C-alpha cells in the first residue's frame, strides 16, 4: 500500500493518468470532480472515490484541496464513491505518517484495518455517465460545464445535426436513460459540489437551471433521496470536523 499526499489550489487539474494498482482518492478538505471515460464523479469532503487499476482519470479541484490517497491491491471492479468513516480517515492519515517512520509491523495492521473499513463502507450514488459516441460525448461535456442550459431534445438535436429521435435513441443506448433523465441527474450530482462549498441553495438552483429553490429541492430529494439542506449541512459539518 502506497500513500500519496498532495495539496492543490482552487481550479487546479491533475491531468489524465492511471495507476497499476487500485487508487482510493480522498481529500481532507475541498471538493473534487473526477472524470474518466466511464463518467464523472463529484467527491466532497468526507467521501472518497475508489478507482480500479488501469482506469484513466482526471481530477479537478474546487476550493483548496488537501488530497490524501492510497494505492492498494483491492481488486475493485468499478469506480465507486464511499463514505469515509472517522476511523478510515484516521487510518488514511496514519498510513502517510507511517511511510515516513517505516514501521512495517504497525503498517501491516493499519493496512488490514483499511481493507476492512473499505469493505464495510457505505456506497453512494455520485456518478454522471458520459456516452462514447464522439459528438454526443462532446455535447455532454459542454453541458457539464454549463448545467443551466435548458435545451429541448429538438434543440439538442439541431446542435448535433441529428433528429430528435436519433438523439433520444443515442442517450438510451449510450447511458441507459433518456435525455431528460440524464440532464436532471447530471444537474443534481453537479449541484452537490456547489452545496458542499457553502453556496446558498437558491443560487445553486438558479445555476443549475431551476427557477426556485423549492423546485430544485424537490427534484434533488427525488433523485438522491435527501434534501439539499441535509446534504449541505452534512458536507459542511464534515469539512469542519475534518479540518481539526
């Protein structure tokens, strides 16, 4: 198991790369967006992304990010977001300190505990799938940068020089959901990043194409199972706890 520790400023990007071992991407502060061929994941403080070996990914920072990650042989089969328990957080930090101390006996115990915590960790949905079709993928990536745009399926087709029916079929084939479902899910997942940064819920709603905080909150709860307020409070409390 190899721990990695890096600090980043807001807006910094770690270019696309991969590892020979599985990687647990975690930050003690800040929010990360991890992008791969499979899709995008928003990782706020208190959560981590488990990336399988050989999967290329890029990491974009929101706020000042203190990244503490692990390379380990866990043989995870797909990217997944986990909730980092208090114990797992301390084990991740301890593994970095022990690398400097080179205490191999203690290191074995810590590695065993980390694997046990990872197996028991709660998994959450934070995934935005992206299509492989080149033109549709490019359009979706532009939407990720500006989720407030509110194009109809016909307008989307016009931009892609395709019929609305063709675009609808592509979305179902490439990401397993309709255009409207993908757009809504994408907005909800991306909004978590802004909420975790402390932005007022109304501002987040407007930024993601909603005209009111109540409409946004209703959709957020329908898609993710909890309210924007609950998510924001949890993320901000977690950030405050983990900064001490």
